[in-house]
């Protein structure tokens, strides 16, 4: 019988961040990953404290960024790689009213460090911008796919990740521990994303699944060096390639790219840019979201050996490091979880 402190089920950003917290605290663990969930791998990975549709602050954004950016820097140093790619955001404004709203919001105490209090009027080839852009700075993108791949290789070398489906029915609960196959652990933390629907311990939670699709285009005449945000975002990836997204589909529960999703993105994109381009790639994944737009964090109401870290939604790169730390402190030191994230709110 192999004994560890934790079993982690799922290795997207949530699983990675909690695993990192365990490592830093000298806790032993085994990760189970079956590659069934793709939301972390196909996300745009932007960190941005402003909801650009309404020019309002993202919940808890300042605290999240204070934790997240050092977290990714630490991993860059660990793996001698680059995951944090700073990049300004330009919100395409569509009216005088939006210009006025931009200026009004720039004075918000939580957003003054990010929103530039002027309208950017520079013209870019193939983009019609009669009302200019609102510019955000101190924003950027996390290359989550590269980070996950590097961390997976690191765990493979240490023989602490198993690439197989987790069988929830095989979990044996004891007084202060759990057994699974030939492993005994103090706790299991489920970081399964949309896979929570198959989890008999936590499938009562109100998870909403939103399929998101992205396309990559090659556009030699498009010369923006910032993320352009309008009906879709257009994110520079280098060599005149741009990531474009994203869709929200509440009915399709597959990870398969669809012609419907591609057509929706192309239709919206054609209203923003007027240069030739070619679609060169398309990806899809299921976002784990919650109706109150807060994460699902905490322990099972009857089985304290079982915990969950899920529901991170569209801003996972920002929020994951913070809530991972909070869950660890809750499990190991009894620190109370914030009511906004604790799954007890659905009890």
C-alpha cells in the first residue's frame, strides 16, 4: 500500500495550482489525469481586472493578481521558461456614450492602475475605429498550455502522475483517510472541471457547462501588437497569427470543434477587421462555470476527506492561485473559507 498525503484528480490549472501548493509545503501526492477536460488548454489565458462589456471591476481582481503574477513568475524560474506574456488590451469603442463611460470608469479606485484615461485614436490597417479604443495596461496572457505541459513532464519524472481515468466508485472512505486502489491518502481533492458531472460526491453542485471555441487565423496585413476586444477578442500570437474567441454554447457538451462555432467567430470577426486572413486552427473545450460566477471550493458536507476545487470559469488564470492557497489553508490549518467561494453556500 502506497501512502501519500493527497490524491489530486484532474490536472488543469486547478490541479496544477493545488499540486504546487502541496509541493511548497512538503506534502506528498499522486495526480490522476485522463485528458478528458480541455478548458485550461484551450483558454485564451488573459488576465484583466476589468469586465470590458460594462467597464466594471472583476470580483476580487486586485487580490487575485497580487497572488497570481508572482505564482507564474515562480514557475517561470522553476522551469526556466516564459509563461507570462504582458500585453495591453484595446477595447474598441462604438459610440460617444461608450467613450464617456470609459472616462467615467477610469476614476474607479480599483481600476485607475489599469485603465488609461484617454481615447486611443491611432489607426490600424483593416480596422475601422471611428470612436477609437480604450486602452488597458498591466494586463497580459498566461501560456497555460506550455505551463501544463512542462509541469506534467516534471511530475512524470517524479512518478507522481497517473494517466488513467479515476473510478469514483472505487473510493473507500475511512475515519480519517481514504483508500483508492493501492493508495492510502489523507484527502482527495477533485479538480475535474466539467467532469464533476460524473462525480457522485459533488455532482449535486450547480455546475453550468459552457462550451467555448477558438480559432487561430493567419493575417499578414493585421499589425496590432495588443489584444483587440470587441464582439470577439483578437490576440496576437506572433508571426502574423492571431487567436480569436470565444463562443459560449450551453447545449453542446463535447470537446469537438464545430462548424457552427467556427462560423460564429468568422462572422463576428468579419465585422471588426477588413483584411485577408486564413483560419489555420480551431480548438474547443468545456468551461466549468457557476451561476453566481464564484468558484466551487471546500469539503464534502459528510466526508471531510473529500474536497473540491472547481468552477473557475473564464478567468481561471487569475483566480486559481488564490483559491488554491485558500483551500490548502482550510484543509491543513482550519482557516475558514470565504463564504463567496465555499460550497457550503449550496448546502
